[in-house]
C-alpha cells in the first residue's frame, strides 16, 4: 500500500506550495495527516480519497475544500493536485497547490445576497432594469423587466431590434 506524506501544512497555508510525497506504508506507520492531528478527521479522510483518485486516474484534479475547525470560522481553500511522473511514466510524487479563498467566498455570498435583494425590491416596486453592451449590442434584462413587458425569458434574450420594434409603442419610437 502507498500512503501520502504532507511535506507542508495545508490547513494553515494561504498560497503556499504543498508537496505530497509518495511513500511505502511501512515507512510511514507513525505518520498521519496534519488535519487528523488538529481534530479534522473528516478532512483527512477526504484528502486521502482525493489523493487516491489522482493516483488511480493520473489526472490533474482541481477542487475546493472547506475546513471547519472546532473553534473559529470555516475556511475555504482552492486546491490543485497533479501527478509527477518519472521518465518511465510512473507516478513518483503528487504536487499540490492550495490557496485560501475565504475572502472570495464571502464576497460571492454578499453579491448573491445583494442580487436576491435587488430582485425582490424590483418585484415589490414593479420595475426592472436592463444592461446593453455597446460593443456587442447584447441586452440583458432583469426578470421583472421581462414580466413588465409581458415577455418570457425562455423565449430568448431581448435584442435592441425586439425592444425597439416590438415593445416600444410605435408612437413613442421617434422620441426614443
């Protein structure tokens, strides 16, 4: 059996290089994953499954990992693990990179919350909004704007031609 030794601590390193070295199990009987040492047995087990997957498939694996310590807030990490091969094509090492994306996750969550509030407020006020790219002419409308114009978003995006010729009243087109 083959086990992986963590050459650098993953759970506390933001953007640090993580080198995972393959070793024979008998040589590492006394070594354990750092996560298990910190009471994060589920994280250690998930890592072992992930490392086995890379060993079995020989493919690069990118994923996100959430670590919820007993004290403190959860931390989010982006991970990449790739096999390193010798000249004969055998996997000799696993090379992993990880960085802390906790701040990015908080920003994404706030953005989603803000978008949900905007949609709710537009529904309550019976108003909508659109954005038109001057470069491509693409028009992106809010769900509420589709409702106000009696259109179904599943019928496709509104183009400037549709907005001008089908939605704007003929008497108002000259002013627009």
